[in-house]
C-alpha cells in the first residue's frame, strides 16, 4: 500500500505557493473612503482605528496614495453638512460626494470611482429613504430619490453607483433612469444581500447615520435567511445589476459561496466596519497577530468565491503585499 501523504505539499513556502488554490489580487480590493463636507467633521473614527473622515483635499491625496499602492478602486461615502427629512443634500450637483467624484476623477482619471447610493447619511431621521405618514420607509418614494442621486453621481463622473438601501425594484428604476439620460456606461453594483447587522455599528458612528427611531429590519435582510439572499440576488441580476454584493462578509460566507455557485456575474463581498473594528481591537490588545489574521480573513472571502472584496484593510494589505 502506498501511503498518501498530503504533508509533502506543505513542506516549504515555495511548494505551498505552487499548490495554492486561491490568492488575493490587490486589483480586486476596494477601499471605502468617508468624505466630509465640513472641515471640522474630519478626523479619526474612534471605533475604526486607522480610518479617518477626510476633507475633500485629503480624499484626493488618499486616492493618489492608494492608486500608487495598486488599490485602483474606491467606494465613496459622504458626510454632509446638512440633513433633512428628504435627504435633499444627497442629490445636490454640488454635494460632497458629487464634488469628491469630480475631484478624484480629475486628478486620477484611471481610478475607478464607486459611490454608495443611499439616503441614510443625508436624512435627519437616519433611515435609508423617504418616510411615509406612519414613519415607515416608503419604497416607491425612495426609488425616485435613488434615481435622482444616481444621475448626479453619473453626472459627476462615477464609474459605478452602489445602491445600499434595499428597496424593492431599485436596480430596475436606477438602470432605466441612467439609460434614459444616456448614462448607459455607468455600472450598478447592487448591495443585493444586505443583512440587518450589528456589524455596521462603527460605520454609523463614522457617518452619523444611526436611525433616530427604530431600526433597519423592515428593509434589510434577516440573518437566518440564505435562500432569500439568492432570491434577492436573482432579482437584482434580472433588473440589470452588473455586480451583486453580499454584506457583511464574515458572518455570511455561506451566502457568498451559494451565490458563487449559482450566478455568473461578479460577486462582491463587503468586509464591514464592525468586522474591521473587532479585528483591530484584538490586534491592538496583542491578542492576534494582525498581519496574519488580516491575510487569513481576506483569503476567506476569495475562497468563498468573491471576485471583489470591499475592505477597510485594502490599503494596509497593499502596503504589505503590493
Ligand atoms: C448605507 C450603508 C451602510 C453601510 C454601507 N452603506 C450602513 C447601514 O446600512 O447602516 C455599512 C458599511 C460598514 O459597516 O462598513 N446604507
């Protein structure tokens, strides 16, 4: 009997690399950036060590640094000076995200600029869309809002718009609206399977977007459901999504895998703020070897089948491996 000895393939670094089934390419990583309208809102985010809210100038400088490191895609989030019930600063042609898109594209035309499309950073009540008289998010009124925002992002030069609101029918509405205005080349990356998650906590500190009342469970997905995630993804693809996303990442790797097995479109995974925070907290305490833990987690996304990984670790990863 010949003994099968899998350990033969693990003996050296070169051998391990030779037989590695997956690898992270920095060209697949996306760095999220928070851009503030008022300079006084800039500065470090306490619950996300290493990540800051950036002024417009700092955003351009950061984009330049990222590009030089090989991170050529960014996802922009705006922190506006003014909020109201209908998120009016979200579709201002001169709004903070619109200005940031223009500034980054002017400076770095090859940088791929994605912009998050949602009302929650712009509404005074903190929900992702327009509320009806009962205080619930009104799906169809919100679709109009999303289309308006999308057009201003396209106008500013965004390559990708990324609706993260979880309204029904938004991809179709946004696609028709973009196409109707000749913006056929702007891609849609849909937050298709976006769960109502505790792991968005630090993001909501960063963006000041915690709902004043209630929570997002009426529109974001419920943790126990994975078949429903596949239904959501199928709907978004049918409506014209170019890229679909699963979010958060670590607690939903099974959904990433299931989506990969079922669909052919590019799949993105969002390694969210709370996943970043919990890892950074353990690293800061000396409880985990940071570099190894980060690499292992980013590898898990690729192994699960994600093509695109949106992560606050993109820059540090590129610094070490670029
Ligand atoms: C906007 C949006 C959120 C995130 C991305 N887009 C917050 C939310 O839904 O509450 C979370 C990102 C993160 O936690 O890193 N709707």
